[in-house]
């Protein structure tokens, strides 16, 4: 049985209000996952564009600066 089927089986006997709350939580998790994937794509795009700025002789002095 797949995870989706297991979720369905557990949710079937829930009262309508709790089932709706579970649905909202699943939608929240789905949205959060989509946001994370989008942020990852944006980060990779930024790295590609900024590589020439970050990786140069003048920038080397910043490599050993402590971050907090």
C-alpha cells in the first residue's frame, strides 16, 4: 500500500473538521516543498551568474573572514 493510500485510510474515519485540518496540513507541506525546490533553483542560478564575481584574485581576501 502506498503512503498516499495509507493517508487516505487513516483520514477516512476522521470527522469532517479534522479531515479538513489534515488536508490543510498536507497542502502546507506540499507548498513548503515547492518553495524549497524553487529556492534551490534560484540558488543554483545565482551561483552560475555570480561565479566570476566570487572567484577572482581580488575576492580571495574575503575567503577567511569569520561569519556569525
